[in-house]
C-alpha cells in the first residue's frame, strides 16, 4: 500500500470516530430543547385548565336568582335549581350556561293596543303628529266602549317575579305573555265601561278593573309573577278634542253651580238648625221658669189656704188691704170705697174742672 492510500485510510478512520460524538451532542441538545418545550407546554396547559375551571366561578346578586343550564337543561329540580345570592361555580360555557332571573326588581310592560300612532322619538320629545280628519285604522289604535263610543287608552303594568322557574322556563317569552294579558284586559274592560266613565266619572274604577283582569289572566297562565300596580291613561279621540273641551267646560260649570247650590242649602239648613236650637233652648228655659213660678204661687196659696178656710171675709179684707197698700204706696191722694153690706160697691163721683189757661205774654219791647 502506498503512503497516499495509507494517509487516506487514516483520515477516514478519524472521521468515523468524530461523527458519533457530533450526533450525540446534537441529539442531546434537541432532547433538552424538547424537554424544556414539553415542560413549558405542561405549564401552559395547567394554567389553561386552571383558567378554564376558574372561569366557572360567578356571583348572584341579592335581587336575583340564577339557574345553571347544563347542555340546555336545568341542573336540579324545582327550588333546588335556584341559586341564591353569593358565589357559585359551574362548568364554563359551552358545557354550562348561567341564566340570571331578577326577582325583587320591578319590571314593567306597556300595552300595544288602544293608542293612536306615535313613534318613540315623538314620545320622548313630546311632539305629536296632527290628528287629521279621521282615525286611520291601519296605524291608530282605539278602544270601543260599552256605549259604542271610541277612546284612546294605554296601560303600564308593573310586576315582579315570584316564581323564577315558571317565569323563565315555562314560556318562550314570558314578558310578551304578560303584555298580551294586559292588552286583553284593556280591551275587555273598556267594553264594560261607558266613555264618560272611562274619561271622567269612574277613572279609578276603570284602572282597578284593568289591573284585576290582567292579574286574573296571569294567574290563570301560572306565569309566576305578582302584579304590583297598573297605570292607565285615557283621552278622547284627538279629532274631537275641541268638542270634548266644551263638554268638559259645561260639566265644570254645572258642577260649580250644583256645588254652590248645595253650599247655600247647607248654610240655610245650618242656620235653621241653629235658630231651632235657640228657640228650643229658650222655650225650655221659659218652660222651666213658668213651672217654677206656678209652683211658687201654688206653694204660696197652699200656705194661705188654712187662713182662708178659717175666716174667708177677714182673709179677703186683709189681702185687699195689703194689695191696696202696695199699689197706692206712691199715690198722693187715696180714696178707698169699702164694699156695702149688700155686697155692692159704692160709687164715688168727682167733678174736676180743667186747669185755666195761662194769659198770653206781651211781645218783647212793648
């Protein structure tokens, strides 16, 4: 073998010993890198799992209840499905879904029948479209009353949820069902009241009747709500606003005249009653005084009766003397004509000349 071939074999042998060392170092580095990557992936996955399960914590407020839906079905039955205020946990979405139900917060719905056409922007601004000559049945709502008149009415029903399970899961849209009940109540009640009763005479009774009808309907449907209040606003058709204003003014004038007449009648009655009471009281006083006077006279006569019975003539003479003395106390001249024995009175005749006239006086200066 030549020197060149020997040298070539020597270098090949060196490369065969160096190659495994290089491969072992690269594999080791790759393995270290993979181990580090796997460790990081494990940490990330662990954090993701913690975050995933940690996202299942949620709170329920004091004025609400919550229900966990697992794959669309409530977890638990009846009241056990309701979660009260505080912290709770569930599987994150899409496994579980949290449905929150307000129970003490008051909710409201407004009727969609019986009122003329208006937009929400007009309601907020207070602007109204012109009434026009007639109602447009295509867009204007109205109610037909018991006396076949037409009025505009709208109602707002305030309620709170008492049975969250029934309210949430027994109806696809419980709020819409409540609104339909309110619309029914408004139409039903208006047909049993006259226009004057709805607009003037029995407004409170009409509102209470609407609320009662809406409450009965929601109870029949077992909506799980409690009706708190119902507000009703009613007006005549806008096309008849001027005529209705005249009628209202006439009613007010009539009511004012009736009230004035009733006030006068009341005053006359009170004055007559006061006068009657005064006369009655005065008569009672006079009666008491007269009875007392008569009783005193009777007592006096009863005391004198024994004297009269003893000697009537003497008693009569004594009494006459006493009376004459009392009557003639201040008289200057006194004449007393006693009674004759035959019982006839004497007669006294006096001739009194008139006083002579005074002589005329001479005028001054003569």
